[in-house]
């Protein structure tokens, strides 16, 4: 078992679960266990479509200690695709493409922390994200990073060693506005102080 990825299989339909588990048991790269409690690194979730119950199931699996999820789904529309990603699925496979080689490849990729989505679904996902950015986040001055353009500007100048007065002068804001921006960032992301905020921004690739 050493060197093999531990996998658990989950499905509402016992026949589907048994079929995928049988495929995986024949492969030397993986080892099928009963559930996340048995040390599974990756969970394979099989469903007809992305319903609310499936999203709930994925989140329950992750809470039980199995953070990596491969989703095998018969039908998936744009809303379901976004739901799967938001729920934390690392890889998405159509049921018709779920041959042993592709499932094992997705499992290994997920175990290594990577993601995999069929090319046509990836294009649809990127379009979905563009729509969310354009229609939901942008009107509120936000981006997918969770920071507004103004917050990024303040953090960048903070990282360069500027104090509140210098940042206010550079951006033509009042010092109160700069302080409010910093307070909002530290409160929203539960950061201890300005130094912690700068470190967080660096890790997020914002500065």
C-alpha cells in the first residue's frame, strides 16, 4: 500500500459507487478504503448532476478530513460547474469520460494538490468567473482576491514602508480613510496588525 493514494468512493446510487470502486481496485496507483475516517486522501463523488445535496455531501467529506475531491457527474450545466468549484472539487469528470485511466489520473492530480477540468468545461468556467467579476464583484469594487482596488493600493504602499500620512498623501485620501481601509482589511481577514496585513497581502500575491 506504500506509495498508493488512499481513495474513498461516495455515491447515492450503490451500483455507481461499486462500479467506480471496482475500477479503482484494479489499479496499482490507488487503494480504495471505506471512507474518510480510514485515512482517504482523495474522495471520489459520483452524481447525476450538481444538486444542493451533492454540494452538502462534498463539504461534509471535507470536514471529515478528506480535503481533496474528484467529482464524476453525468450532466453538468454552467451553474453546476460553478457550484462544484465553489464546493471545493479539485477535479471534474463527465461520467461518459470516467474510464479507469482518466479517474486515476484525476485522483493522483488531486492528491498532489492540482486540479483538472475538461477543456470545454474550463472555458465555460472561465466565462462564468468573468461574468461574476463583471456583474457581481466589479460593481462593488471587489475582485476575486477579496480586496478592492483601493485596499490593494493601500497595502502596496504599506508594504513599501509608508506610514498613514504618506499613504494618504500618495493616494490623495484623508488619513482617516487610510486608517479605515486598513481596519477593514485586518478585521475582515482576522489579521492581528499592519505587519500581519502586509505579510498576508504578499502571500496572496497582491504586492
